């Protein structure tokens, strides 16, 4: 509704400008026009990794009205092996939040990349242009110089894929990719986490790798462990050779800048804030924060939002419809909406217990058009399911089981095709 009314205003504005024979519409109308168009573009499909022994990418198409058509979903083997971390200090497989990360699967153009924590590889899959659920593995899964890959980022602009690893040998490694698959993987940029394989988490593990909005910096968030005074950090690695065309391919610098923005401890999920160099990050120890990044890649805290009653605020998606962040908590079944300016909490939390059939909480989340999609992998008793919420009305529009597509408590990661 909101979107339609914005679009009709735009239509009226263009009619008016034609009628009065003005050369072009005022700049502010152009800007509003393009952003409201993006805000109204419903996604085509969501993708989730099963992270089971035979790892698979599950694709679920999105209907015109934003709801998921689970019956038309598909499952495609990645050719790699899934694996779960363990709850620290135990041998119990973790789940929900089996690999302690955001972005276990990432999309770049018409390609998907998915980590295989059990085989130390990353897979590349092509999305069919006519059918978003038809996926084809491209080349062979690429072997990584470390253990337990749990997060992946890909730059469509520079055709580079980077993976975060959080096992006994932890860090970040990158590779170029092309239409024929993933190329040679570079040397590990190590993180000294003193972890094991499989890792004991969620504290003291790599959380997410991601590119800046302009794709010229690769970032990694790493969780600290406040119980042993181990502070988490953000690592920033600049891209090199981004301007050369013929003889030197773009690559990610071997060393980066590490910073621990004040007041943060367990940095987890993140999304760059468009139109700025700021980042929205979650921090499992309190809620969310907005960070500003200087030219060297160092982060400073701009604002912090403390979420009352939280267990572990870990995943975030920015809604183009509301221009706000929606965060999830693996231990509380609700969405919390936060400001992109200072991370202040917007309105009351969106409680989902009435529609969710006992979801223990929510993990990965993505947004497109007016809707946000959040995964509840379940806990082995409850089904893995996805809840769809209209970000503008803040009302849930669908809660649906995805167990029939082979997803269970080990499921992790979500990517969305717009
Ligand atoms: C959305 O569309 C689907 C498929 O066309 C339909 O089954 C479903 O009932 C619709 N949902 C709502 C809330 O209108
Ligand atoms: C590394 O972890 C082991 C247990 O896995 C512990 O005994 C050791 O003290 C740790 N080392 C450091 C430097 O934290
Ligand atoms: C953590 O550091 C603070 C300040 O240096 C100190 O007071 C506290 O005892 C330390 N805690 C642990 C668990 O080492
Ligand atoms: C899973 O969550 C449900 C609902 O919160 C709870 O009843 C059940 O005991 C949990 N199962 C496990 C294995 O934790």
C-alpha cells in the first residue's frame, strides 16, 4: 500500500512535469522515484544451506505478494560436506546457529557461493536466468587454506570471493572467480583465535566476511569472549589493483587493519548502510551498533542500541522499504527494528510467538521489497521454518515449515535474489 502510493505520487509528478513542459523532474523526485522503486521490488527467491553431511543449497521462490512458495522449492548438492560447531566446552553439536555466522551463503550477480565447513571448501553455483530455483554447480568446490569455513562474501564488481574460516587454522582467504568457476585461492590471512576443529562457540569465532558498499574493502567481524577478556574486532583488508584492466587482476591485500570499536565485544552480523561508509553491526552481548569506518579501515562507534531482554542479537538485514535494520536473536522469537543513524530501537519488538508454532528464536535474515525473511532452524524438536514479515506494517504475513526441503537445526545462512 505504502509503496503503491509512493509510486503513484511519482507517476503524478512525471505527468505534471510533462504537462508543464519542464525539461526534467526536480532532482529530489528522481531520487525518491528510484529508491521507492527499489523498495517495492519483491525478491525472486531465498537460498539457505542445509549444512548437513551432504551439504545442499535450498532455494524457495517468492510469490508476487512476497510470500514463499515452498512447494516449488528445490535442493541442490554443493558437492561439499557440512559440519556443525560444538557448544563451547561440550561435545554437543551446535544448532540452531550451527556454525556461529552470518552469510554462510552469498549472492553476487547470478552466482551463489556456499561454504562447506566439513570439507574445508567453498562451492560456486549458477542461478538459471528463467528459474531462480534451478541451480548448477560451477567447477569444483575450491579447497581453502584453513579449517571450518563458516562465512562467505563475493564481489560482483571485482569477481572475487572471500571466505572466513574459524577452526584450528582460522582466518580469511580469497580467490578470483569466472564463468568457469573459482580460481586459485590465495594465502590465509590468519586470525589467532586458539580455536579447535570443529570450533567451540559461539564466542571467540569468526562471524561474517562482507564487502563494503563500493566493494573496495573486505571486512571480517570476529567475536571476542568477554568471560576471558578477549575483545572482538573488525578486520578491514583493502582491495588492490581495482583500476587495472589487462595485466593485473584485482585482489585483496594480504594484511589489514584491525580495530575494536568502543563498547562492542561480540561483533556478529552486519550490513553496510547504503549511501555512506557506515556499517550496521549486531553485537551478541547487547544488541546493535552503527560504526563509522575511516579511510584506513578503522571503526569507531557512532551509536549503540541496547536491546532489553535479548539473549544473543546476531543477525541483521536492512529493509529498503523502511530504511531501518531488523535484527534477530537465536534465543528470542521476535524481530527488533533499529535506526541506521544511531542504532536506537524503533517501536516495540515484533513478537512472533503467536504465529510461529514454538520457534525457539530466529537466525539468518534477509530483506527485499517490503518484506523481511527470517530463518528459524529449529532445535531438533521444532521444524526448521521461515517467517515472512511486512516491514512497513510490521505484521507477519506467513510462517512456513521448510523441513520438507531437507532443512533442520543445522541449517544456516540466507541469501536473497532481487
Ligand atoms: C500470496 O500468493 C500466494 C500464491 O499466489 C497465495 O497462495 C497466498 O495465499 C497469498 N498470500 C496472501 C497473504 O495473500
Ligand atoms: C588455547 O586453548 C587451550 C584449550 O583449547 C588452552 O589450554 C590454552 O591455554 C589456550 N591458549 C591461549 C594462549 O589462550
Ligand atoms: C578483565 O580485565 C579487567 C580490567 O583489566 C579486570 O579487572 C578483570 O579481572 C579481567 N577479567 C578476567 C576474567 O580476566
Ligand atoms: C525446542 O524448543 C521447544 C519450544 O521452545 C521446546 O519445547 C523443546 O523442548 C526444545 N527442544 C530441545 C531439544 O531443546
